[in-house]
């Protein structure tokens, strides 16, 4: 009997459950899709490095899935409470007819179970099919081919999804049982007549708190722009704290402030149903300011995750051609002072280890990078090149001043010209009192370009050197990131006269024949030597190949993109679903008010307009502040991201906003149609 009642209730309330059901299905679908990433290796042609990146991505997604499950769990419990609230009168009638609370609880338990099973089945079916498209996307992002197209199914992801959501629904069932045990019959029957208590009645206090909230947010924006997310210091922590406080105060005071502001314009306030709409919005925001503040912050995180995640992924892929001008690079060990014949010494040691680099290489281009001291004790620093030009960088002036003590590095003109010529550039010529400057570090390039334009002089050991040529932007080794903040090119004999504390050799090689195979052979052999213990004292600090840089870049880019999409979508659907359920619940509670409007002669068109206006305003309020937060956050984060490469942040933001608006507007339309149908039925 209870099963029949529960099944009938689910069938009867299908319209009420639509948004809840679809959100559950979407959440389960996403959960399965992203946790099935590891299974895609079966259809992708991956090498060992790419398999390692896929493993790392799977591990990260598994950890994030725990957090996602908690978020979705709160959403399901929260949504369930709104649905329970709508059915208070129904539950009261059950009790009035003689049912016991445990019997009502049993009906709700079966209903929750049915909805959960249906959503789980639908979500898993959708996830299994959509994950096939995710496999194609993964192949494209890793820049690999698919072995052959075959249906990918992950038993691990299936079990993981079922277990996580089964736990969530068991918690919901327990929660419902506890809630029903505490209900009183009189309260259930009169639930629709209860008024929510307003939190803030004083309009003057509302205005004062609203101004304070704007001040808190303004200070938070100022501090984060000053900090630029470059350090977790006091400014960073205070900006986060003020941002959260300002957001809560904003929504706590907003309703009273908006109402007072609207009342000033009597023509607008008394036009049509504007007074009714504003009063409804005022009542709702006043009682739900905590959830609205949380939703605003979650929307901010969702938008920021989309934009900065995809932007960071694209920046990782930029400048790859510049960073891979050679097939292979040996990073020599850091040596004290000048070292003669470092290149020949390294080549001989490699030959002793069983690798004849000179035989396999088409050309070998070595460059020694010299410096004196470290950040605290450098004899030659960046200060003359940076001082007075702070405004030309995206960094704050205070941060640029911190870079004054960055040590200058030096290279010999003869070695630099060999690489410069190989890169297709004209060789440089320098007099003994002239120097050229090289930099590939994105955020410092504008400053050093200005220094080059000004022909900035530098003093080294009492001798003044004048800059010749414009700023050079070469990357003179294979590297995964551009890190040259400023390298001075001088005549060989000038460098020999400088006080040098240490030097590092970069041995760049272009292979004969199939460069990729030769690089793989060297990397594999050297790895075997290290793991076997046959090379206890390595003659180099690191090696890197062109292929490794591309693979690392595509792998890192894919990980960032997937995490951004995963977190962004979960946060977004959670926020939109909660807003939709809140509005549906509110409109269900206010059906008698709409009926009264109809009785006094208000047209159905005006009533529908009032419902639409409330939904749009209610949805747009948290989104509007979230967009302001996101603008400041993304603008600041883009400065940090740009250190990895060039980034088209505007493109990422446009794509992110498009995704947000499509999902958001979809939920708004569904909420409006659901509210209209409820009113029609009554």
C-alpha cells in the first residue's frame, strides 16, 4: 500500500520534481563522466609520459570528486527540504486520517528511493554515452590519435558513482525521518499561513549597512589588486575576509535598501504590480540572505574556475615553438666560478656512460650562463633596468621594486651569436663598452623594452656599459616555461674580467635522423642508468626534449581544463538549482496571493509578468555581484597566469559567460514555466 501511495505521489508531483530530478541526473552524469577518464586509455595511443599524465589527472579528479559529492549532497538535502516544505499540508492530512509518523516517513522514504533510483539510472545512461565524446575531446587535447573507436565503459566509475550517491540518499532518508518525527500536526496544517520573520526592519540601518558592505568590497578589491595573488600575505587574507563579510552584508541590507530606493520614485513604485513585486523580493531576500550570499560566492568561484582554468590551459600551450627550438637540452650542473671546456667535459662523461652525443648529433650549441651571488647578495642586479619604469609592467610598483635584487645573468657574445644565428636572427656585434639585453619573461618584457628604448646604462665593476639594439627575446634552451628575467650579452673578454660566482652550461642538441626516436632513446637510457644506480654522480642536473615539453604542456592543459569544467559546472548547476527551487517554493506558498490579485481584477498577463519579474530579479541579484567579484578576480589572476605565457583572457571570459548564461537562463525558464503551471492547476 505504501509503495502504491509513494509511486502515485511521485507520478502526481512529477512537475514539481522536474528541476530536482534533472539536476540530480545532470550531477550524476558529470560525476560518472569525469571519473571514467582513466578508462579512456584503452582507446588512446598514449606513450609512457602521457599515460603518467592521465594517471595524475585521474588521481586529481578522484580527490575533487569527494568535494563534488559533498557539494551535491548539500544540494540534494537542501532541495529535499524545499520539497518537504511544499508537502507539509499533505503530510498533515495523512496524520489527520490516522497514519502514524513512521508510516508517513516510510512513504517519503520510498518516494526518495524511487526518485534516487530513476535519477541514478538516467544519469548513468547519459554519462556512459556522453563519456564517449569526452574520450574524443581527451584525444584532441593530448594531441594523440585513437587506436580505434570502441565503446568505453568504466566499471570503477560506475561503482564509485553508485556508492557516493547511495550514501547521499541514505542520509536524505534519515534526515527526512528525523524531520517528520519533530513535526506537529497543527504546524503542518497551518504551514502555508506562517509568515517568515524579517531580519532587518529599520530602513535607515539597511542603507547604512549597504554603504558599509560597498566599503568592505571596495577595500577587498583594492587589497587583492595590490597583492595580485603573488603571495598569501596579510593583504591577501584580509581581502578574502572583507570580500566574504561585504557579500553577506550586501544581501543582508539589500532588500531594505532597494525598497527605500524604489519608494523614492513613486511613479515607478506604484506602476502596475511593481509594489507587489518589490515587496515579494524584499521578503524573500530578507529571509534567505545567507543562502543568497553563499550562492553568490559559489557563482563567483564557478565563473572564475571556467575563465581562469581555460585561460591557464591556453597560456600553458602558448609560446611552445619558442621554448622548443632544439631537439634536446642537457642542463649542466651549477659550477663555482668560471669553468673551462665544460661542453667537452660533459660530452666525454656522457660517452663514458655509453652515449656518444657527438655521433648522434647533427649540431651541438652550448651556452654558459654566468652570475654573481644570489637574490640577497648579488653584485650585479636588475635595479638599473627596472628602477623608474615600474608603471610599464602589469605588476604593482611595490612588487617590481622587490625584483630590484634579482641577479643579472651574463652570456658570452660568441655563444649567444651561435644560438641567435640558429634561430634565424642576425648576429650581434658589440664594442667593449656595449651590451645587449635578452628577456623572455612576459611581465618584465614591457619594462625592459622601455629600458632598451632609453639606451639604459649599467655599471659593472666601475665600468659603464651602454645598451645596443632593442630588447632580445630569445629562449636559448629547451624549457617548459620562459624564466629569463634579464640576461646581459657582453664580449667574451669582458665577461672573463667580471667577478663570477657560478655558471651553468646548457647543451642544446639537434639530432640526426628521426629526432623524436633519438630523444626517446636517450631519455629511456639515462632513466635506466639513474634507477639502476650505475650513475651515482650525474654529470648533469636535468634533461628535457622537445617532445617532453609538448607532452607536459598538453597534459597540464588538459588537467586544468577538466578540473575547471568539472568544478565550474557542479557549482553552477548547484546555484541555479537552489535558486530555482527557492523560487518554486516561494511561488507555491504565494498562490493564494496570486488568486487574490486575480479576484480584484488583475489580468493573467500582469500576474505572469509579476512572476517573471520576480524570477529574473531573484536570479540576477547573486549573479550580478558574482560577475563584479569575477571581474576583479579574473583581472588579477590573469597577471599571475601571464607569467606562464601569453593569455587571451577576454576569449576565455566570453566562453565562460556563454556557458554560465545558457545554463542559468535554462533554469530561469524552467522555473518560470513551473511557477505558471502551479498557478494554473490551482
